[in-house]
């Protein structure tokens, strides 16, 4: 592996940590997810054919690891999964801390599919095409998940019921 390739991977670490914290809401689990992502990237770097952005490739690895863990947790549920809030940065007022706490709780109420898209687009500022590549879904799916996630998050923050506009057609 070239020095530039190593530097490109290391440059992704802060973004990977941010994304992992958003997905897991737990510092230790997020750090474990980042560590496993970096290990897998280093082991399988030869499989990356430089067809796209290394950042998108790394997020794809993390996504797959996260999905695998979610599936295995369904088989062996954890008692306190997702109950603990991550440490919040020092804020100037109590109302700021409450708003951040409320936002985190609202984010955790989203389905993991919606939360992933919202974090990748909103926090990591990835393009819809890059998100579609990371999650291995069509770009239209990314757009609809993002729209639903934003609406549900808005409703949760405003304290109102989320109305589903989808109707079942027989």
C-alpha cells in the first residue's frame, strides 16, 4: 500500500467516527465499529480498484459491518442497547444541551435505514450518488428515505404524530 493510500484512509477516520457515533449512540460501540472498519479496509485494500472515492468505499465497509451487527443483535438481543446517550459537547446553556439530547433521541427513533441516509447526507455531506453507492441502493431509494427521515425528525422535534402518506393498495 502506498503512503498516499494510507493517508487517504487515515483522513477518513474523523468522518467514520462521527457516522459511527450517530449510528450507535454509544462511544465504545462506535469506536469498535471504526476499528473493525479500518482493519477490514487495510486487509482488503487490494480489492479496491480505485474506481471511486476511497471515502465512499470506507463508508460502505462500515455500513456492511453495522448491518451485520444489527442482524446478529436481533438473534441475541442486548438489554440496554441504545439507552445510553453519547457524551455531549460542552454547551453554553442548559437549553442547548436539552435540544441536543432531544435531537439525539429523535434520531434514535428513526429506522436505521433512514438514520443512515440522514447522517450521510446531512452530517457527512455526501452526494446522493455517493450515499447510494455506500448503501448499495438506487438513488431514488436514498431520496425517499431522506425525505421520510426529515419529515419524521421534524415531527418528533415538534412533538406531533408522524402521518404516513403511503397507502396500501390491494
